C-alpha cells in the first residue's frame, strides 16, 4: 500500500487530501473543522480527518506533497521589496515574521502537523502545477487543455496540456502582471482589504455597470490577443507586495480611494463591475490561445476565475471549446488534491483512468455520519424530528415539499470538496420560483445576486435546460441527490433544483449534524433532511414563525410605562388600557418614552442625556447597504461574534440603549425576536430604516426610558445593556429595572466604564478642555484616521463632551449581582489575570469571579492596556436563577 498526503496552506482555503493506491480516499478544507471561513492555517484538523478516514498513522504516510514552492515565492517577495526600497519598508517588516517563523520552515511545520513524521518524503510542487493537476486529474477527460489563473510563486497564469497521467505547462504569465493584483488594487481603491477584498468586489459588481471596462483595458492593461498582458506600472503601487493604486489611477477614476467608513457610491460599483468585465475578456483571450496552441477540444479551468460565474461564463458561452470542466474545488482545496494526484501519477508513474460520468461525485471525500451519530445531535439541539427508514418514502416526501415551494436543508452522505457542495450539504429550492431564489440569497446568505445560486440538473438534460457555469449536472447512479431530482422532475416537469451550500452567510458549509441543526434553526429553511431523519420547522417546540412587517413582535411583551397596565394597538398607535394615554408610532418606532418620577438632578440627567444623543447620534450605517456587510463587520469583533453564537435561536432578546441598532439588527438575522430601545429617537430611526430596507422582520425599535420600562416583567431570555447605565443618575436602580425584565434562567449582560481603565480618557478630556478641543491626535481612535468625518465628530463628542458619566469597579457591580440574586457568569475582560473572558464555547459558560486582589490587578492593567477603544469599558454577564 502506498499513500500520498497533499496539503495546501497559507492561502485562503487550506486543505488536505489523501491518496491511497491511486484512490482519493479523503479530502477536506480546514475551515470545515476550524469553522473559520477561508482558513489559511496549516490544515491540522483536515490532516487528522484524512488519516482517520484511511485508518493510517502519521508515520504510515509514504509521501507528503505541498502545493507551493515556498522558496520561489520568498524570492519573489524579497525582490519586489528590494526593487522598491526604501519605499514599502513598513510592509516588508510586517511581512517578514510570517515567513521567518513558519513559511520558510514548512518541513518543520508539516512534521509538527504529522506528529513528527520524517522529513525526507516531502515533495514541493509549483503552484500552477498543483492547481492544474487538481482540475485535470479529477475530470472525465482523457486529454484536455488546462488554464490556471491566479498568483503563484512567480507565475500569475499558466496554459498547459493534460494527457493521461501527465500535466505539462507550456506558457506562463509572470508577476507583477496579474489579474489578482488588478483585483486587489481595485478592491483597496474601493475601501476593502487588498488581501481579502476580491469577494466584496465581486459582490459590489452586481450593482454596477461596466462603465470603466474600456478604460481598464485601454489604459491599465496592455492586453495581447493571446491573453497575456502587462499592468501599466504608472497606475499601480507595487511597493507593498500586493499592489495599491497610484495618483495616476486616482485621476483616471476621478477621485481618491474610498476610506472604509465612507459611503459606497455608484462609481465604486461600476469599477467593480468593470474589473469583472476586464477579467472576463482576459480569460476569454487566454482560452482562445489555449485552444489554438494545444489543439484540444476540451478545457479544464482552474483557480479563482472558475468560481466567478460572470467571468467563467465568457469562456463557456463565447470560447472555442466544445466542453469546459470547472472543478468544484478550484481554489486551495484543488491545490491539495492536485499535488497528491501529481505525486501519484507524475512522480510515481502510476496510470490514470478518467472519471466516468459525473466526476464531481468522486469529490465527496469529507466526513459522513451514520444515524447513530445524527440522532443524538438532533436531540441535543432541541430539534423535533421524525425518522423515515424507507428511503423511497423519505425522498418522495422531500420532493413533494420542494414542489410545494418549501426550502429544504439537505445533509446526505460524505461532505463534498469545494466551496459550494451542491449535492451533499445544500439548501435546495424550486428554481421555477424566483421568490425562493431571492429568499435564499437575501435571507440565508445575505448577499446580492452577483453569483446566481448554483443549479443542479439531471445530466442528460443539462445542456438544453440550464447551460452556464453554475449549472451542475448530476449523472445517473449519483446517489440520493439524483433520486431526489428524478422525483422532483416527475412531479413538476422541471429537471433542476436551486442548490447552495448548507451554511449561514458568515460560516463555512456545515460539516457535522450539529452544525446542520444550527443552520436549520437559525435560517429560513422549512425542512431539514438529514440521513433518515426529517425535521419540519413548523414542528419545532419553540420556533419563531415566519414573520412579516405586520407580525406582533411586541405583542405579549409591552406594558404601559405610565401605569404598568396593558397596552393595545389602535390605528398604529398604542393606548394605555388604564389611563388612555396614546403612545404614537413615528416612522415605525413606538414612542414609549415616559419621564420617571424623580425631581431635581435625577430627572434632569435623563433629559440632558436624551438631548445630547438627539444631537449626536452615532452614524454607524454609512457603508452598510446590505445585511451581509453588517454581519461581517459585527462578527469581526470577538465579543459580537461570540454573543451571536451564544444566544440560542428563537430567543426573545432586549437591547437597552441600542443606539443606531446595529447589534439589534445583527442578532435578529438568525431567527431571534430582538427589540432595541433607546432614548434617542434619531438613532432609533437609523436602525428602523435599515431594518425596513432589508426586511429584517424579527427586529423592532422602541423609544424608552430605562427607569420606566415599557415591558412586562420576565419576558426576555437575554437582556443587553452596553454603555447605558454609566450615563444615568442611578446606575444601581437602572440595573434592578433590567433584572426585572429577565426570564428565570435568562441572562443579563451589562457594560460599564471602569474606574481605573477610564483614567487615561479622563486625562485626555482635561487636555482637550485646556486646548479648546485641539490636539485630537492624542486620542488613539482619532489618530488612526480611518473614520469618516461624521464618525470622528460623534466619537469625540461621546468620549470628551458627554454631559454625564460615572465609573464603576468590578467589586461594586458584583455587589449589585449578589443583592439582586443574579448568578455571576463571567466578565469581559475576565476578572482574573489568568482567564480570558472571550474564551470558551459560549459567553454564557461560567468563569471564576476572582478575589479582590485578582480583580484589582485586572483593573489596574486596563489603565495601560493597548487598544482600549472606549477606555476601560468592561462587561459583566449574569444569570437569573430558575424559578
């Protein structure tokens, strides 16, 4: 027995693949196990899975192939920086640690991942060799032209031939002339990260027109008929290794680069669409050259352009080839699979038999799960289900549900390799219903329709029914998905289904039954088919119904803030049943604000703070023109991400002091009913406008005074109050009000300013007063220069001009918890130096409260802690005991 392990790492989509005696027995992306989207770390968990699937120990692997030649790439990086020295020296210093610590020591790193496997059996293949092999060897072709486009060591594109068990690259394009650099530069110009902004650029292209396409092709690209090109250096800045844009570019496009917080304009969307158009023209010319140079009638298309439906569509519909193979694993996973097959066939000389029929089914190489593993996961997730052991009856039921217009989550067999997994881990829907397509795009993936949902179609009808890069033919004998398609075809006359990866927008495709359950419970999926089990959303014990804008999110929760009596809706307003007071609804925001009874300073503080925020709402939605961007920004911070992962789906959540409602809208996107409250009507209006614009039906916004809450007691599973109590006259009393709203067994999350950590901010506040508001560079947030002008003004006002602010110590707030009978869960930061408040599977997993000395050390450390965005802000989480 001979085994070859293929690896890719340090690029988006690291993966492992294992070939044993010529058969690919296992392959998977690291992200499916780490749950970090497009994870580029060494694929340790993917390696462990592959070895376990084959029953091999690390020392039983005969060869390890790596899909890059790191020293060649390092040579390119060094020469690029040296050619531009001394410019770009800062980028050079930022880049070198990763190379010196890991990338130049891949033998050591691979050995560590393989538990000390001997180093003398490791093979390094060139980047485009690996990608070309990953496209050709799994294909159904005996011979074909191969086109690979994307940045490698020195090569940025390659054309070659695959014949039998051999790959030969015949022509390459060299760095820095690269579609990847063009895309990265334009992404950076549009305000996205140069390294990962290509996805954002592709999404933005859906809303643009190719206004600048001719300009790019005429001015920025010296494009030849064979598809080779040169980037015109005057328009780019290559000093940072990836390539930014120059002043010439800015003049050509009519303005400077967009800052991340500035508004996205039609100009940016048009540039994104133009980049897509230009890339399509380049790829089309390359395919024509490949056809003429190789004489082949078939083409295998590798790497990133293969996954862009608009770009790849040019090759399919306008190119010269009779057949085009686009492998599902076109990126990093394709490199891992390709280098393993390259070693087996080309280095070891073993013959190859092309995949018969639909070769994609041979890429179902990830974990699979038996009923004995699935049922405990369903039970643990609280999912109600029925078991149907007769597969014919179960498939008939699923097909009928699809024909009735329901959205189905499909989890069957082994996990597929590649970013879409349309036949084993998918969300399925009837393609005849445009509304369902839009619902999946906007309510599950939260993305614009730049890339049409993948469509799976009966193979014998694929060309006639649904030609295109996102049509996936399903051959006869290709498992349960084929049987489902046949049944759906018999019922409806339609031989196809919409199929996108079974995931939420911000996560990798579900790998395990547990992850499939979470997707089912937190999205608009109506039915989950998983192994022999079916789970219907309507049968779940605590499911939130599908809501529209007329749904009663507030019903059963609100109470009159003036009399604590029942409220009834009347002509869109709310009426107190006891005193008859009418509470109006203004632009969708229920105005339940009622001044509390205290006279003097207590009442004055509330009115003063209310007036301050009416003048200074924080403008947080300026570039959030999609729910997807809101989700991505929210999850970029560790706290918001963990909060979203910790609060169960179908929970009732109240956010007190929601400001512009970003967190409220973010949390409501995963089937939670979330009510955001604030005293500032202007801020609430921003949140409500965003909610309505994007159809977030499970969020609502209410104007309310914390001391006179407009809700019945014990109505919420989670109450959040971040950054509010320290702006009130009596924080402890406000805390008690919050406690009364939490259900028994529910959680309370409060955020306050720390007495010690706020010292630096207090000092800056005094300096600003003495200087008349000048020298703003002393504030670390303003010094970064990345905020828009409106955000800079609001930040400065909130931090240094606020009319009322109190500070608190850890021990003081713990006293509040104890007196209210609230069990302390954890703090962020943790209350002991050795703990981390953001570690663990959930924010609601308990951590020790520490002793007085430990708490003092943590608080003292906040004085000098770097990156304290709000100067000593801390969070404490508690749980109300069960009744």
